[in-house]
């Protein structure tokens, strides 16, 4: 079973691996919908979504580890 520390490290590394792609996509996609943003604004938007993603991934990882430990999975 994975420790909590390893879970958060894996989740952060996994999320950061997509951070640059998400930032670039934000800068490319939002203008298609009429939202003209600066690189700094795109970065801030990406940071917000990244933080939410880390929390979400950590929650699900810990839940599945708990279910596995109880023999449910």
C-alpha cells in the first residue's frame, strides 16, 4: 500500500507534468471563445485548476487505498 506522503508526491508530479500543456492550451483555447487573456492571467487560471486537480487526485487516491485496505477492492 502506498503511504500518504508517496500519494501526494505522485499526485503533484503527475499534475505538474500536464501544467505546461494546460497553460499553453489555456492561452490558445480561451481566445477562440472571445476571452483575450495575457500569459500571466493564463498562468493564474492554470494554477487554480492545478490546485483543484491535486486535491481531487489526492482525495480519490486515499479513498481507493482505504477501500483496498478494508478488502472492498
